């Protein structure tokens, strides 16, 4: 394919992805959606912003919209786009009042200037793995553990990011007619399903190719960048969970998942302890060889210990995640 044709294909792919994500955000995050929609138009027309974004390999990713918006959001969080921060707040207030088309346009123009003036920051954001690390995701892990019914658990997480799922027993969960977890926890979340039994997590560990340290302000800021500014409740939950993980000293090891899993899947001292391998929004990032390596490791380990797997994964990037619980015989 000629170079010109490749450029056109790249541009069309990127613009389409941005528009798709903008539609998904239209109701819950209208100003962010407007910025993404205008960004797609910018790519169609060409120019400095289009040249910058389309030069990056992420333009082909189905998650390009999330990465692009996170880059813009990070400029607001680290103080490098003060005009955008001010314009965004004004546009958000207007949108909440059912107004604001003109203020949203001004927010977009400020975003455009910020992108051009901070090209290196935007490209760095496009290099990062998407890490929409929400503590509420651990609610699906809790439901999986409840289905398994084991009183003592070793918990190993693949793609653990900052380890917020690993501390689910330090959160306070509220279901229909029940509560579970640390009664004094600052992280208080709604849950679905039956009342969990008493679960003791006797060991917890995780790995990630790009682990985040909850105690590192820069890492915490990157995690916040994946939440649109309009999603206040999600941001508050994340901030509370980051603060808690920092106090607990949670650390995630930097390692490929397959290699790390082979190292940690040794038989527990107490044979009654159930080993649980957990992952969410992780599987689709892997190659077929990496998935096969993990499957082979789990199958082999099941011969020497009680083992289960809990996952919350979409079939592909276009579908919603689903909870899956596997018990190895």
C-alpha cells in the first residue's frame, strides 16, 4: 500500500474511534464528548493536531479515544493547561444547566491549543496502557469469591495496575440487606449479589507491565487521568482507594504475566487454602502465545493445589465485560 493511502487509512481509523467513544460519553460526560468529536474533525481536516496524533501507532487502537482524552485530562491535572481547566469547568456547569454549546466549543479550542503546546505530553499519554483502575471493579471479584465459598484465599492478580482490587477486603461493601468488609474503611461501595461469607485473604500479590505505585503522586495522577472530569463520583472513589492503598503499602511487581504466574503458583503451606487467580480488562491486551502460556501454567498448577480463576473480561473491545468463575479439578 502506498504511503499516502496508509496515512488516509490511519486518519480514518483514528477519527472513527474518537467519534465512537464520543457517542458513548455524550450523556455522562458531554464536554469530554465534544472535545473528542472536534478532535475527530481535526483529524479529518488535517493540520498540526492531526499530524501529531496520526503519527502515533495508538491511532489504530480501539482504545485510542480513551488514550487521547487521558492525555488531555493529564494536562489539566498537572497544571499545564490552565486555560483549558477554566474553560472546561465553565462548560461543565453550563452543560449541567442544559446549556453550553458555545462554552463547550471554547473548551475544545483551549484543548486544541494545549495539545499543540504540549505535544510531548500527549505522545507520552498515547504510549501508556489504558488503566481505568476503578475500585468498584473489585465488586465482581468479591462476587466470584462468594460463589467459590472458600474461607481462606491466596489472591494473585494479573494486570494488577496499582493493586486496588487486591485490597477489596479493606473496603466497605453495601448490598441488598447486607454489609461486608472493613467497617471503618474510607472506600464505601455498592455491591450486587448475595451476602459474602467470611473470607480471609492470607496472601495477595499482583503483576503488571506498567505497575502504578499508589504512594507516588505522579502515578496517582496518571490513574486519575483516565476518568473524564465530569465523573466526580468515580474520581472520589478512586482518590479514596489510592489513599488507602498507599497507607497499606501495596506494591505490584513489574513482570510479564506468564512468567510471574509460574513463579508464584507454588503449593500453599495450608492445603485447605484456595488459590485464586484474578484478572479484569486484561485478557484482550495479550497475544495468543501469552494467553496459551497462562492457560498452560494454570492447568499444570491445578494438579498440586486447590485452584480457581475469577475474571471480568469483555469478549472483545466492543462488548461489556462478563464475570467468569472457573474451578480447576
